[in-house]
C-alpha cells in the first residue's frame, strides 16, 4: 500500500481545516480509484495540521494528486498555511485491540537510513521493537512509512491519551540509541492529536 502525507504548517485556522476535510475533501476523495483511507492529526500549539491518505498502488496515489488539485487549493485557502507533501510506501501497520480514534494521541518520528538497508532495519523493527510497542499501556496503532529511494520515512504510533504517549516517548529513548548504533538517524518528533479518521 502507498501513502501521501500532506502537512500544513503555520496553520491559521485548524478547526476550519478539520471541517473542510470532513465536509468537502472526504466525499471527493472517497470516489478516487484505489483510495483506502484518511487520517488527520493536529498540533495546535505549533499550528500544524497533517493529512495521511492511503492508496492501493503508487499509480493510483499519484493519479489522485491532479484529480484533487481544486479541492486541495480550496483547503489551503481555508486553513491559511504553507503546504508540503511527501510520498511513501506503507511498510508495516499494526492496529491494537482498540483502534485509534479522534482524541487519540499521535507521535510521529522522522527516520532516515541507507536505502540499501531498509529491509534489514524493517526486519529488526518487527522482531525486536514492535513487540515492545504493542504491549505498552494505551497502545492503539503503529505505522512505518518509507521512501525506499531516499531512505527517509516516518514511524507513527497512536496512543489512548497524551499520558500514554509521554510514557511511550520516554521508553523510546533507549531504543533510539540502539537504532542509531545500527545506522538509523532520527529527526525531531511531532506530538499531535488525531482529529479525523477514515481508517484504523
């Protein structure tokens, strides 16, 4: 499965943006071939609104970009922000017994690595890191998005609330040191709230 992440930075009207996504974007995007879901998250304190969409194939994801151009511009005008876009492959997704929902906390961690070692790092994550994440209190879901060409990606974990996310973030520090020794580099984490969901 393939993903697009659109990030609105310096957003002046996040609530209007959420309403736009729900009322204007979702009816249109659901008609696009290959569409498999949407999640939106916000960091109100930093004026950030992010939208993850999921697609069956890379070609269908890319074709939707042009089809949604008018809707996307309307949303940009509504939110009042700068927009950036990244495309990824969904390498891994695990959903807990209770799926995330609006109000759940979301931690996004940018990662980068040697593109030639993506599968190696993915195997290590599945065998060593994933079991620890899934058994942590308040776990809702984990996704690993990756651009295989650049070795850049995002690890996203959703939690029942901000307290569970904070505890998970603290536990992540030790694992980050081990991953760094294996050649994985990390960016600054983004802490958000899920505000809209059309997928788990």
